[in-house]
């Protein structure tokens, strides 16, 4: 039986998908200033609660934001570790310098 592993590529797809939406990028920009209550995000983005909940779920599932409940309110903040992970993924995608300029087909 084959063991399924969560590959680096699958993780990159998850993170980049979460970062590929304008509303989610706006949420991230608001959270860069610190933790925010969901009601503040709704007001700032002038977004319907259901629409914002969807985008927050995508960000949370990707590990980009985390939440904290306080009574009936939910507060969100960015997860610095996720941004370090994105940075490492992008770094790993940079082209490597070739040792030789000769083509393998020359």
C-alpha cells in the first residue's frame, strides 16, 4: 500500500492559491497592522459576512491566518510562519546558476 505524503508542490499550490485572490490580499493587508475582529474586517472591506467567512476559511486552512474566539467574536491575525514558508518556497524556485554554459545537446 502506497503512503501518501504532502509534497512541497502541494503545499506551494495551497499557499499560492490562498494568496491569489484580491479580497484575501486585502484581508492580509489589514491584518499586517495586527489582530482584527471579524466585525472590523467586514466593515473595512465592506463585504458580506458570508463572503468574508469564505475567504478567511481559505486563509485559515492554508495556515496564513489563525483565529481566536472571544465570546461571540472571532479575532484574526497573521501567522508569521506561513510567510516564512512562502519565502522559502519562492527562494527554492529561483533559477540556479549553471556551472557550464554549454548545452547538453551541443
